[in-house]
């Protein structure tokens, strides 16, 4: 193949008709959002591993790029932009790696030319299997941080006619040289695609819709090395080649599908709305508590609908970008990998449309029912006070009949629960004040009791009813793990290793807030940490320096009834959320990048075929039953045990 530094030097094939073999890999990882720091560290570790395992110790001279990736990622790139970040090679060979940033995705492309390591006489099968084993050993530990990965097993062959005709016998001969895990159980289940007569391509290995690792067998015509390289690897420059760009968009699409299948709450929310609605119709005027509970579930459903709409838009963009990445005309033969991607995008969008429609109808029904039932009485404010501050009342006995009074504009009061991470606390307070709200801390609420040493329950019972919303800031501060004696043989492994968690006082106050303000408590999660258990899939927002985080928080507080003021521009910059140490904090002694917690059980978030029933779906892989999980988008999730 042709790399950035020039054409490759093919060695002896060891088998008639096989001229050269390469393994080309494209890794995709998030460049923005809460998962980006861990993904960046994972790619740095892989980059260093390329130097150690494959001898890529020198820069690629013609690129002008440094041989090391940047220590930190810059601010989010503009849509559609692409920036090469680093390039390295094993001098005098075709072993090369290049790191790029394509808008919100990092792409690490690596070319492992089997004949460049002095083993030109190796068996043809080992020329793919040996680098594949080394690459798996290097990258498998970092797979949780990736959006997706593609491995291309490229062979330049002597028969141009077999390549042009995408001949089955050619595929069968090359298939036998693949690593065992790349050989499909049914070798004929997917047809091949041809590209301009220069190459033939088959996808092998796993064919599930949610696959993160894709494997392709590519046969290149004897005189098409340069053309194939420009499409698969590089045309001599640093730009992402067309096929790699296509695979990037496909990886984003399948990532969104994994998130949706993991975290889809549609059925759960619909069932709750319908059940509560049935109870309320039966109880009539005697069901104010049921009406309030229905309002809460309706609010949860409205928030989830917003997430589904955002996801639907993301899927539309990814599907459109798939068609723009390469000319799909001759590639979209029925049964090919490209046809499978197109069908997946179409059916995924249809399933999201069904969820939006059915949940929207349930929300409309809940709205009509609750409108006929007045809300339970809320605490009444006293007469207006002169100063816009929280006023401490005169001391009174613990059994006083009435709670102390708060300023009449208590709708602006937001109780903030936080730990010892003061930079995160300061950023949040500055942001809330820029929204026109009044953030209160624990001591502010203690002052309302008029007692020097009130009990925790007393503070919450007397003071918290006069705050409109509660914001709980969960930052990774305590180093914790389950005692080895209590770890079950089949329990989650991450419970037995050291991890990070919020301070105990934060978790305690969070629990009390959920008792008093279940529908008006907003959880903010910063960095990699173990979320507390037994919260039943409660909604939370991941903190980040992106504008979307500020918009989400403002929207949630507005839904909670706070008079949020987003006029002007100050609220878009107040508080530094972009450089918090919490994003990079790890347990002491941890040398590996932090692992973003996966979705433990107990929480809530094809290609051809429509839904078999209302709110469910049946595609080519059978019915999809959404599991409880952790949110629909990467920065707005569900808290899981």
C-alpha cells in the first residue's frame, strides 16, 4: 500500500496469486464530552504501545507532524473540521500510525505491513494472524473507551478479474488465512462489494447490529495499490481516507444504538403513566396523591422525550454523513455491509419515531388527567421581606408548630449539596447566580432552624420545603471498594477494585432530598466514579465544559419551577466547567486510564422490519426489549447502581 512516505515494498508472498498483505486498523474514540479524557488517555497508551511493540519510534518526515500526541485536547472543533495531531513510523518500513481529530471524534489509524518486519518468508496466514494477536493484546484493555474499531485484512492479489467480479472463490481462498476470530461461522452469509474494479471487500466476523469491532477482508487488484491505499489508508497526505470516514460515521450510529438499547425507558414510562392514569380515573376526586405521582412521572417522561428527540437528530445526521463519506452506488448490493448499515440507519430511525409517538401520546393523556386534579398544597411564603437574603428566624424549640419563614421569592432558592471539591462547587455557584438563582449551602439551611446543633432531619423538614430545587454535585472524592470477603463469585469485578465515589455526606443529603423533593432534585455527575446504588434509574447530567451542559441544567431547573434567566450571554461563560480536576481524578496508584462505569442492572436507557407491537420492535434480530440503563446521550444519563 502507499503510505504518507511513499509506496510499500512488497516481499515474497509464499503462495501463488498473493502479492502482499497488510493489516490496517482504524480506532474511533470521543474527542468531546465526559468520556473524552479517559478515551484520550487510552489512545495515548495505545500510541506508546505502537512504539514498543512495533518499533514506531520515528516521525513520518513528509507529514510535518510530531511523533507524540498532544497531552491535552483543545476546545471542541467546529463541525466538519479535521486536524491531524501526530504521526509516527518504524523507519524504513510501512509500519505507520497517524492520529487525527475529526470534529468530535478521535481517529487513530495504524498500518501494519507484514513484510516490513523482516519476516517476508512467514506463512501467509501468519502475516495477518501475528500482527492481529499483538494488536489485540495492545488494544483490548482499552476497548471500553472506544466508539468503535475496524480491522482491514488487506491482500494484493495477482488476479485482477477475480477482484473486478468480486469472485466467491477468491473470498474463500483468502478467508482461510484470517485469524480464527475473524472467520464467520457462516462464510456465505454476506455478499461482497466492489469499488471501481480496484478492490473487493467482504465484512467478516460478528454481524450483530451493536458490534463495536468490525472486520473486513479486502482484495486489491495487482495494479491498483495506489488507488486502494487512497481509499483505505492514505493517498500520500494526512487526511482521513474515504472508507475510514465512512466507518467513523457507522461507528457513531452503532454507538447510539447501543446507548439506546441499554438505556431505553419508553416502555417503563408508558406503563407507569397508563397504570397511574387508570388509578386516578378510578379514584376521582379522592386521588390527589395519585395525581401528584402522575405529574412526577409525566415530568420524567417529558425529559426523556427531549432526549429521544436529540437522539433522533443525531441518528439522522450520522445516516446522512454515511452517504456523503463515499460513493455508495456500486457498494449497496443487497446483503453487503453497506446495505446493512443503510438498513440499520433506516430501521433505527423508525424505532425512535415509534417511541416518540407512543410516549408522546401517553404524556398527552397524563396531561389531560392531571389538569382535572389540583396539585397538593405547597408551603406558602410569608409577606415580602426587605433584603434578598435568607433570614434566620428567632430561636425556637424543636417542637415549635411552625417552620421558619423564608424570603417570598423562594422560587429562586436552590439548595446545593457538594463535597470538598471547591473548584467544582465554585463553578456551579457562579453559573447558578448567572441564571438569576440563589444557591444555598447546608449552613444556610441550618440557620433557618434557629438552632446551633439541629438534627439532620430537623434541618430538612423545616428548611428544605422553602427551596424550589435541589442540585446535588457528585464529584469523585472518596476512594472505596467492597471488602473482599463480601464479593460474590459472580459479582461485578469493579466492586472489588479501588474506585472513586462522592463523599458520604453528599450521598446522605442526596437521599433526604429525594424524599422531600423527588421531582425537583437534579443530579450532576463529574468525572469517573461509582454512582450510588438503589436510585432506580434516576436522571442525571454529566458535567462538561460544553455549552450543551449549561443548556441542559438551565432546562432542568426551569422544569423544576425555578425562574431561570437565560437572557444575555453571562450564563454561557460564568463558572469554569472545562478544566475541573474531577474529570481526571483517579484512585491513588492507578496507572491505567479510569474506566467509565458501565450500566449495572436495575436502571433505565434493524435492519429490516418494523415494530411487532406498540412501543416494541422486531427487526432482523428479533424483538428488542429495552433494558434499564443510564441515559440516552453521552452527557445526559441515568444513575445506576
